[in-house]
C-alpha cells in the first residue's frame, strides 16, 4: 500500500506526470501503428532487421552530449528514418522495439523509466514523420527525386517533434520558459540534428544500390561523424567551462555565480527546501600580498580555492570567487545552522593546513571570516540576499576575524551601553599595533558575553558589567613586552610569570578611570580556577565572583577554538569535551553546563546528536 501511495505521490510532480503520459500514449500508438506480425516478414527482411538493430546499438554506443545538460544524441535516428522510407512505419517501429529492449537489458546505468520514455518519444517521432510522408504522397522503396519534398518535410516534422518533447521535459525540470529552452536547443544543436537526419536519405540511397554493403558503409560514416561530434561538443563544453571558471582558483567565476544564484533561489522556492548563501573573505590578505608580492598572493588564492573545492564538491555546493580575496558559496538544502557547521569545519581545516609565509598573519595561519544568510520566503531579490550575507561577513570581521556569523543572530545592545563600548574599543585598538591576536580575541569574547548575558537572563547592571568586562579583560597585556607577547615558542618560567601579571596590570589601567572601576573583578580574576589553583590570588569556588567564573569559561573556549601560532585549533566538539572534563576543577560546573547548553542550542544544532540519534544514523548507514 505504501509503495502505491509513493507512486501516486511521485506522479503529482509535473515532470513525472508528463513522462507517465508520454509513455502511456507512446505505447498505445506503437500498438496501433505496428499492425504487422512476425510472420509477415521474409527471411531476407529479418536479416535486414537484425542488421539495422545492430547498427542502432553500435551508433548508440557512440552517443555525444548536446545542450541542454543531460541531453544526448546519436545517429540512430538515421536508421529509423531510412527504415521508414524504404520499408514502412511498422518495419521502423519493430527495429525501435528490439533495440530498446536490448538497450534496457544491457545498459542498466540508465533508469528503466528513462528507457521507456525514450522509446515512447521515438515512437511519436517515427509515427509523426510517417504520417507526414504518407500525406505528401511519399512511397516506400528506393530513393527518387520526385519524393524529395516528402522526405524533407518528414525530416522537419521528425526534428520538430523531438525538439518539442525534449523542450517540454527540460522546461518542467528546470522551469524558465518553454520558448527559451526550445530556442537554446535550436541554436546549439541544429547542426548536429540536421546532419543526422539528412544522413537518413544517404542511407536510403545506399540501401537501394547495395543492401548489406550500403548499411556497412553508412555505419562506418556514422561512427566517424559521431566521433567528430563528440570532439566538437567536448571542445564546446571546455570553452564554456573555461568561461565560467576563475583561472587563479579553479572555482566558478563571479558572473557565473550571479547567473546560478537566480536559478538556485528559484528552485529552493518552488521545492520549499532550505538554502543558504555564504560570503567569505581571506583575513589580512593585503598584508600577505605586500609582504611576498602578487605572484605568491595568487598562489595563496589557488591554495584556498583547492581547499574550498575539496570541501564543497562532495556536497554538490556551488563555490565561486566573488572578487579579490572574497569568495561565495551557494548551499542548496542547508539551513543557516547547518551552513555554519560546515563553514566552521572548513575554517578549522584552513587554519590547520600549512602554507608558506603564514607567519605574517596575526593568527599565524591562513584564516577567513564568513557571513551566512539563510533564504526565506521574503528573499525575492538576489542583490538583497548578497547584501545580507555581506552584513553578516562584516559582523564576523568586527568580532575579530577568523569566525563565522549568521545574519539575524546579532544581538542588539541597549543604547546606554553603546558609548561605553565605543570608549573601551578605542583603548583596545592600541593592540592593533602590538598584538592583533589579543584585539581579535577580546572582540570574540565580548560577542560570546553578549549572547550569554541573554542566555543567563542577566539584569541590566550585571549585563553591563559582563559585556564591558569581557571586552577589556586582557587590557593588561599592553604592559607585557612585545617580544614575550608575540613569542612563537614555549615561554620560559620567568616569561610565564610576567604574562600572569597582566591581570594585575589590567586592574591598574581600569582604576585610572573612575567610571569603569566596577569592571575590576572581571579583569583581575578571570584566570582564577574553581579548584583554587588559578591566579593571581588562588581564590576558590564561590570566592570568585560569578561573572568572573563565567568569563573564565568563555575566555578558555575561544582560546581553544581559535588558531594561534604552533597551536592547532580544537573543533567545537573537542572544546566542549574539554570543558566537560574540567568541570569542578578549572571551571564552575553549573556555569559550564549553561555555556555548553548555549553552544549546543545556538552554534551546534546539527553537530550535537543524542546517543539514540547517533545509533539511528549508524544503523541507517549499515544495511547489514
């Protein structure tokens, strides 16, 4: 019962309904026009039938690609038409039936219903050509110039029926307008089609003069022409591919991206499926170009392009170079959360893959920032959609780069905080000339703090303390000597003692301004540990202010998931596992659980599976 319901559900789709009706009517027409029986043919005629079936199968082996994509053509139409002109419609349909059955048996790479649809369309074409030929007074038998008019009109009808059926099918599959599809078919394939059809008259002449040898000679000519058409359309496809490909990265070009985005948006709306768009930008690419020159910069673009293709091609995602060091990915079937999961994995892969000269980057590795927008029913204009993705990209950049942001998930702070944030950011910008990593890290921790303030439902006072304290928690690092702050090897014990003093230096800097002295506990105590083994005072448990305990968790999580020189990033799952293992020792257990819950609900909705879901997924993958 379920199979029957599934069958009728499939029929509701227009292209499936169309295919079913064509197959049904084609079968009826075949029965109606093939009036002869097997006993009506002589032995010599059966030899001709078998020879022509063999010729059809050989020519089908030499099929060649024609536009639109997925449309293939062979010289077999010449055989069917020649059989029609010399022996009649029943003879031609019998050859079609035998060759279709044999093709169905041996060519199982093509679905059975496509074989059936192909048989039905050929039946339509042969019968329509036959009716035209008979109506114009054409006679079966040897070629005669007096019947040239009937030959040509029959060929034209055969071609027109073929174009119409193929055009309707691709129109229903890809939408657009039927006129555009038919026009494109005529423009791109007319030469190949007409060459095939005119060869049928050549075969009629050859059959009239020397039956077997004429068919053999035609078959040789047909195979050579099929090979020539293959090469021609291979060259056509290569030129099209080259025009649509960015030569430096191997990704699709900007213009092709603009063209395909409309198509993907239309398909997603019609099917009601999710879709996301990603705009991403290589971080600090200009600095790399200035250091090593444009040729090496081009190599970096090619390197990143290969990483994108490696990640996107298996998922059938459309990756393009948008311009300069900016890229885009069209992700059909992906929600915003799923897209973020994918991009974070690509970001980690990019961070962890070595490349020459990455020491000049602030993170000591190749990194990118990305903005994601998920399509909704209001996404009617692609320029608007691109603009939203750009805004999300800007938000990712403002968080300190090497991060991914989803449009619409940005938190809006009360206006009363805006001025304080702007003032403190001016202090932070001093890091830009001394330690870019600390500047970006502070911006990311601030972003997490804004989210957690909402998640913990903090009051206005605690909210202000938490987000401002997160923004300047490492301000004391300004006092650390530059050679220690940017050292890329392990610190000595003496150097580590200097680094640990940044919390006390930060306290002194904050106390200079009376307005922000209430932020001191977060600046001074965010490295205290729940078990009392932290610094600077060795406070334990609830002796540490609650917001400082929360800031310790956020600070550690960002450090684990962000690339630093000679230290690979952890994935979100790996960082969360580290937090779980350190509950009750380094981190407050209750607040750790809250933060894990926040990450799982907002940032990892498609990565974190329950045990039952994992078991179900495993059982689905293994049919045994």
